[in-house]
């Protein structure tokens, strides 16, 4: 059997329409502002237009300061010293045990959620512990906010995880008690008076 050979097409002819389409698409993606700068666009839609913009009110206000001839000018008000120019309090020096104290507050928040969940009758014990910590430490307002945020983070993280008392919740309580005791002991021995 004899096969007739087909005339081979040059490859650049079959690739040319694909290259042209790809180049046009690339141009449309890279330069959308050129098409929108014109009043016509094959891609125009009401959602892509910049829409109506009311005229600026600044032009009308410009003439409010000019007074007719002969009318008195308003007196300039004396400048009052701004509160920002007053001396700001010096920045607070970082406390070396702040990270440990923040972690202790987080552990107290976790215990405040987990212990009542697993049957402790005194629901406010760990909140009272946190309040005693704040009263003893007497931190500045930014430090106090940070410690309270750590307490709340510890509470909320376990609130998302545990709805009922489970064996893993009891394990988390035991580990939190151990970690809290270790942190309190380390802070007291390293930085105590």
C-alpha cells in the first residue's frame, strides 16, 4: 500500500494565532488604564468605570476668605499651647520578668476556665489570684493592659477547645498548675527582694 505524503505546514503558521491572542491578552492585563483612558473600550462596563464624581467644594470655599472692600478683617486668635508640646512622661523601662509574668497571667486565665469546668466550687479563685498579682505588681496602665490581655487569651484559648471536662482537660489542669507554680517560684527567686 502506498501512502501519500501530506504537505507539511510550517510550524510558525499554526502557532501564530495563539501567540497573537496571548499577546493581546497580556497587553489587556498589563495596561488596563490605557483602554479606560479612552472614551471607548471593548471591555467597558458600568462596574469598571470610575463613575460620577461631584465637583469639588474646594473652589467655592476659596472665595469665602475674601471680604468686600471696607469691611473689617477678622482678628487672628492667639495661639494656645498644645497639649502635645508639653513634656511627655519618659518611656517605661522594660521589666526583665515581664515575659514570665505575662505567661503566668495566661496560665491563670486557663485555670480560671478549666477548674470550674471540672468541678471546682470556687469559681472566682483564679480571677482573685490574678487581681492579687496585679495589686502586688502595681504595673503601669500599658503593662496592666498587657497582663489582662494575657489572662483573657489563656481563658479564651481553652474556652474554644473544651466544652466538657475530659481526661485531656484534667491533664491540661495538672500541667497548668505545675507550670504556674514553677513560673511563680522562678520569678520570686530570680527577681524577688
